[in-house]
């Protein structure tokens, strides 16, 4: 079973994403709310997929966390999620090797298409 790390600082969105991931038959490895926790969790647990919010609590945003994770791990599929459709965020995320870029609210159908 594929393991998914959810990185989201909004509790309601995190719970919703967790339920969607479980409905897709995947294991939620952990839900974390900062970039720092995302990096630590990813490096220690090596998830298959990371559902990564761009704007997070803490000092490190999701894009920086993705870059740091990519320095050590090439395997996880990164799916960025943002509440802001500003193209500047997408440009900033280029280079992380992300697989998809979703604008909130995320829908089960969108995740199903991306994750397969």
C-alpha cells in the first residue's frame, strides 16, 4: 500500500485530505503542519506521495520543504496544493520535480486522476 504524507496547516483541510486519501485505498503516513516537520517526516519515513500545501505555519513554506526533501529523496511524488492561484507560486515550485499543482478546494476526483 502506498504511503502518503499530508502537509497542511489548516486542520479542516487536513482532515478532509486524509479522508480522501483513505477513500483512494492509500495509507496516510502522517499529517504535519510545517515545512520543518514535513522534511523530518519525509526523510525518516520515505513516503511514496507527498500532498504539500505551499503556505504553511512555521518558517519554511512548502516549496522550500520540497526542495530540501528532493536533496535527499528522489522517489516521493509531490502534489502541491494551494489556496492561491497566483502563477508566481507555480513558478517558484518549478525545479522541485512536482507531479501536480492543485488549487483548493481539492476534490476526490482530482486526486484520483493524479494518484491513479
